[in-house]
């Protein structure tokens, strides 16, 4: 079975400042999403983590709750 992957670019609209990319992957019954911050965002003085689970790093991050097999309660 082939893997399916979709990605969405995330930006702050007022300044069109790229924040990062959210990637959704599905392979068979396994599904997960990950986020990576854009280098421009990381170099910005006003940067912030968009979630406490997503450290300000330039590689794909999977939220800790997803890594532990737990989904956050809305």
C-alpha cells in the first residue's frame, strides 16, 4: 500500500511571514501529523511556539501527545 502525504504552509496573514509547514501522513491504518518551523520564523525576534509541544527547531516535530499514543482532549 502506498503512503499518502499532504502538507500545508502556515503563515501569519498580516505580514505574510512564513511560520512553518504542517505535514499529514497516512500509510495503511497509521496516520500522523508533524510540524516544522520555517527558517524565516526562527530568525524573527517575535517568534513563539505555536504549541507547547512544538519546540522552536527547524526539523519536523511530532507533538509529544501523539508520540505517546494520546490525543489531546479538545
